[in-house]
């Protein structure tokens, strides 16, 4: 032995050192030889990124579905609560609000075309402490207000439009779903 390791290797290996690497290894680009064992993370198949993206997509769809379901359950809960509080049917409220012209003066979420700017927006009315700044926000008071606003506040600009007590209960039930 001469002490020089390159001199001890066969001449074929001296010309191409990559021949010493296992067959599963492959040289990288630009003449740099990089060899990894079969289960090394760097040798992970390229399609694993596609699988990861697919799994993340499924997780995202599931999370969005759960959020939609939770929101739906919350709305159903508030509708049932509003119906119990007022004795009305919240599903009838939007049609009644349109038919009595409430949408002309108020902005009302969930009521088509309700973009009025005369009266206050009814968004979040269920969370307000007072109705029209005059009476506390209770089911009885909101029904009274809808039926005859002038009896509650003689100076109000809100007109008496002929809403019956039953209809007012349905409208109030809908308004109490607006949180």
C-alpha cells in the first residue's frame, strides 16, 4: 500500500467516483453528485406534495363545513328563542316587513331591498337596550312599538301602518334573530 487512497482504488472508480454509491442514488444537476439512501426525506416522491395539498384541502372543506353548520345551528337557536320570547314566527317576519313598507325607511338584514335611510338600521336590534331611545327592549314593548309607535312616543316619525298584534309578534320574532 502506498498510503494514497486514490491509488489503491481501481482505475474505473478513480475516473468515476459515483460508481462507489449505491444504485438507488442519482447525481444532482450541474455535475454535483448527491446520493441518498432509499428512505431519506430528500428522496420523498414528488407526488407527496400533491397528497399533502389534497389532505389540507379536505381539512379546509371540513372546517368550513363545520363553521357553516355551527352558524346554521346558532341561527336556528336564536329563531327558536325569538319565537318563544314573542309568541311569533320569525320566518314570517321578512315578508311582513316588506309588505308594510318597513324596508323603505330601515336597513334590515335578510330583507330584500331593505336599504332605507330614514329610520335607524335594525341590524343588531336584539342586542339593544332601548327601542327608539324611549322604552326598554322587551318583547312586549317591541310589539307595542310596531303596532302603534305614536302611543309609545308621540314625537316619533314612524307611522302607524296597520300591523296587527299577531303580525307584530312575527315581525318582533324576526327582529330578535338579528344579533
